[in-house]
């Protein structure tokens, strides 16, 4: 009987069913899409090519406490000799990689060659026209000659011979592209500069190598940027050796080496002479700490990797990309999930409330409260099942579109594949049921337990106020939102960003619960000016007073759209605006040099020697971790932007608005300094406040590879978003960065110099570096702005999905409310109201709903945004472009007018006498 009543209720009021179905359908589609993407991300397995022949690897762990490190840690290369002596090891290969750029003559064209896009699309605005075609950069992976053993099990795969000093081996495909053979010379750009190398051979590897160049082992060690340390030690077993046996022997050897190193360190510490007053250079890695002693081999936290763990070690970027995609999917899916819970519950409640009269009649003919509850619960289950079943394919289509867009922006880890699992469907069904069933039961609670006569009376003349329990819940939700805003968001940090959506949700729940009171206040405040607009506006005022609950049901979804849109857009636009403004304010250089594959560090000194150049400084973006309130930073903390510089006179090219200390005092550790000293750094004011340090104090920093340092704060500046939260010398990071290349070189030209002549000299100095571009400061800032805009694509795409869903939910609710008014519109027409008067009444109500929703949504968004913006940028208010504000207002106006005008036109086509007795 219960199911039959539910079906009959749906047939009698199809508009309410359609409205609930639409809300549940789009909710389920978004949850299926986000869940499918999340499944693809979590199931992504990195490919194994490089270490396919090595069943056991020894390397530092790329993770700490399950959190991936921003950069790659490295292991002491001297472990190779010890591991090579194991009886089960055929060969121990010290393996490392570093960036190399091959100069590809412009006369050679090959569609398959991987030329960096920036070399083709970014013009050089400074260099003078040259009729000769410029060479193009071909990015490659540099590696030691020992690594050839990982790719070539058969010596015949190497045509020619292994490289010696000043020589190189290229992969066969690249050699064919460049049309070179052993004995020819190729031009390569490395951290040592641009030079010609003799091609000693080509390698036709059995596994995929990509564009690769193998150097002599000593050359590769010097060019890697971290001499004496390697990415991993690959162990090739002797024939017949089981990987498990080799793994056990390697672990025992590492434990033994670790014990010996600890014992030797304690012995050297006891025998160490007192520190000499004269400064002496600190011992390099692998050199004796004291005369007559041998430095212990550093085992650190070296681990043994086997099986699928080798693939993760081979592809460190895969782990970061995978973590990023998982985070994106969780944010999108989580946001859509709790918005869908809110929307479906609200829509289901509205649908049940619209049938209060039918419920009262059922009670009058003998239906018990349990029958009513089971009926609405059955309807909720039926709607949820139909919505999820029909939303599955659209959800998969949306997932494919989003996956393709993310792949185009390099946000998808290699190996990720979209699947067709049931888990997203079950989550969508569970969310729909969890929202629809309680929402329907709460909406029918009063009608189910009231006497039939009372329920029928309330269906004809709705209550204007709200009950004490609902008021109490509304106040609790408001208090919860205020607590999150004052107690969590105001403190800043990563926790605040995670708590922001929940603060929005609590405020919107409070608006939903206290909405009738809010609608009544808005109606009373607007009654006087509305009377001046004629009879239609007066009817709108009276309707708002009589049916404040209906008005509040329309306000909430509009506020939802505005609140989420303003918070998401407001944060991203504010950060982008501040980053652009601070970057422009800080850059005082006259010229900027960049190249797709990076610039050799030696170029800084070459450029500084050009006549007319007064300062040249190299800048690199580096990941840095800093703990809050003086605690030790650890992986999992939010990364802060770091800038490492090399060169002289940083203040001549960069002015970060120092408020305390001197930027010129930022320098690496002095020779002979204690081991725990790391020179000095400059911090942004925001970061210094969060870390609880000031000028002259030490700050605890963890570099990208996990190395902890404790430099002294030499300066505090104001433009952290423009120049980086941490400014430190490149020498401090020596051996702790993946790339030894320099990202950018900033140049200052003397005021009285011939700028055209200086530009020609600089262009000549840059000619050997493929893809190097000399730009003016203005052109560089414009390119940076474009890059910053492109980096916000993901936020814009995610916001578009969420805001689109919220807008559909708002439109759906407004359409449901308008269709409910068939009886009311027909009665107005029977007593003489014209169509024009009714349309004006509905337009005024729609504009009132839109204005109130705008104000409520803006108020909620400002309440949440202000503490977030103050923490991130030290601004008091967020920045929203005027065009964006106008677009939001116009979008809301169009939304409320369109979603009320279209259903109203249908209602006006119904004859008044028929409309009084019909249900929409």
C-alpha cells in the first residue's frame, strides 16, 4: 500500500517529482564523475622502464611518514662499492639523472621530435631580427655511462663505444633525428654551459629511454649538481639469484654499514680537536672530517626497493601528480557531495511541503502517521533509484570530459585509466538516500502527527513563523559557523582552507532554517518602496508576508550559488591579483633571460661581464617547508614558495620592500661555520609571523629533499606573493635540488649605457643557449601574468562544475515554487487580475529573491573570505574584478527571472477555472 500511495502521489503532482528528480539526478552525476576520476587517480600505476632489469634498488625514501617529499633525496654513491662486493650481485649501477638540452639545428625538421613548446610560441621581443633560422632546444635526460647497463643487456645494442671524458652517447632515435653518427659532434647545454661533445656511440635500448644522453661517469657526477650522491643504486643479480635472497643480503649490508658509520662518528667526535680560530672550508661529502681519518659512508635512511616500489622511485613526479589529482578529485567530489546533500534534502523537503494538503486529506480518510512516513520514504527511495540509474552514463561522460581536460594540462599521472566501477554509483545512491529520506521525513513530520483538521488548515493558510526547535537548530548552525570563522579561519594555515567549505555550509543551513524570519524581515523592509511600483508590486509584498516559507525556499539556493561562487572566485582572483601586483612592484631589473630547458649557472657570470650591465642575478623556484609557531617542519605541511638566487647585488634587480633587516645580508654559510649553520635567509612578513621568528633569530626549514637546516633570518619583506616567501642563496641548496640549471636571470643595465648596444651584446652572449630569450621587464611580467592565469585553470574548471550544479539546483527550486502557484495564479485571474499584473508580481518577487540571495550569499562569502584573505595576503578585503561582480549580479538576475518567467507562461495558458482544481 505504501508504494502504491507513493506512485499515486507522484502522478498527482508530477512537477514536485520532476523537481526532486532533477536535483537528485545532477547530484548523482557529479558524484559519479568525481568518484570515477578518483578511482582513476588512485589506481594509476607508474610505468617501469628504467629499472626493469634491476630487481633490487637502494635509495633514500621519497616519503616521510607517508607524505611525499617535494624533491628527491639522494643516497651516498660510495655505497655502490660495498654493495658490488656482495656475492649475489653481478653489477651495482650508481644511477642519476639531470636535465640536458640538445641543440637541434633549425634546418632539421621532424614531426616526431620533442621540441619544447615555449621555443615555438614565445617570441623574443628584444633580440634583433636575424634572417638565419635559430637552433631549437631539444630537452633530454642526462645520465652516467654506467646506466647504459640498465638499458642494454646485449652489448651489441651500443653502436660505437661507451663515452669517455668530453664524449656522449645518444639514444638511437635522437641520433637519427639529428642525423649524426659516432664520430660526429653534437652541441649540448648542461649546468657547465654550452659545449660540443664528441658522439662516441648510439644506444638502441631494449626499453623506453626517451631522449637521453649518457656521459662519462665523472662528467655526469659533476654535471648532476649533487656530486658524490646518486638517485639510486641499481643492483643486477648474478644468474640464478632470487630477488628475495638479494634483498635480504642488501638489507643486512645496509644495517652493517649504518652501525659502522655510527661507531666511527662517535669515535671521531671524541677525538676531534678544538675548533681552530681560522676559517677553513667544511669537508665535502665523502672527504675525511679530520686528517688521518676516513669519512663514514652515509647510509642515512637508505631503503631497499623491490617490485612495484621501483616504479615509484623511477617516477618521483608520478607520486606528486597522483597526489595532486587525488586531492583535486577529493575537493571536487567532497564539495559536490555535501552540496548535493544540502540541495537534495532541501528539494525533497520542498516537494513534500507542497503536498501538505494531500497529506492532510490522507490523514482525514484514516491514514496513520506511520503510513505517511513510509509513503514519503518510499517516494524518496524511488526518486533516488531512478535518479542514480539515469545519471550513471552522464556521470561517466562528464568524467571523460574532465579527464581529457586535466590530461591536456598535465594533471593526470601516467598510467591513470578511467574505469567503470560500482563504488561511485553506490556512493551516489547512498548520498541521495541519506539526503532524500531524512529530508522527506522531517518535512512530513508535522503533517503526519497533526490532527487532520489542523493539517488541512495549515495547508490552506501556511504558518508564518517557525517552531522553537527549528529556531534552536538555526541558532546552533549560526553559532557553529561563527565558531569556525573566529576560531579556525582566523588562525589561518592549511586547516583554515579545509574548514572554509564547512563554515559556508553551516551558515547556509542556518539561512535555510531561519529563512522564513529573514524573508519576513526583507519583505517588511522593502514594502514601502515596492508600493510605488503599482498593483503587481503590492501583490508581491502581500504574498511575501503570507508565504514567507515559500520565499525563503527560493532565497536559499540563490544564496548557495553566490556564496560558493564568491568564495572560490574571490580567493583565486585575490591571490592572482596580489601576486601580479607584488611581482610588478618587486621587479626592478631591466632585462630578463629565460630558456625552456633552463639556463647554465655559468651564464650569470657571463652576463654580468657584459659592458653596461651593473648586476646579474640568477633565480630558481624551490620548494621549502616551514613549521608553524617555531616547530620543526615535516612532510605534509603546506609548501611555501622559495626563491634561490646566485650572483651579486640582489637588491639591484629585486626590491621586495624590506621592513626589517637588510636584503644584502642574505648570504650562504661562512667557510668553517658549524655543521648546523646554513647562512641567512629573508622571509616574508606573513611567513615570519606564522613561524614566530624575527630578524636575528634562527628559523627551522626543511628543503625539498627533506634536509633540515636552521639559517638565521637576515631580513623580513612584504612582497612574499611576488618574490617568494623565502629568499636564500643558491649555495645553501647545493646538492639538494633536482635540477642544477637556473630558471631565470635578472639583469640591471647602467642608466647611462647604450641600451641598444647592451641588448646586442646580451643577445650574442645568449646565442649558444638554445631557446634563450632576452625580454624587457614589461614583456616578462606580461608572460608571467599569462602563466599565472593558465595556472588557475583548474580552480576555474572546478568552480564551473560546482557553480553550474548550484545554479541548476537554484533554477530547479525556483521552477518548482513557481509551478506550485497554479491555483493562486488562477484565483487571481478569476477576481480580475490581468496577465500583465501577475507577471509584474512574479518579476518583483523574483527580483526580491535574487537581491536577498545576493546579499545573503555575499555576506556569507565575505564572512568566510575575509580571514582567509587576511592570512594569505594581509589584505583586509578580497579583490573581485568589477567585471566579475557585474557578471555575478547579472547572472543571478537572469537566473531568477528566467526560471520564474518560463513556468509562469505555462501557468497563464491554463484556463482559470481549470487551474483552481488542477495540480501542476
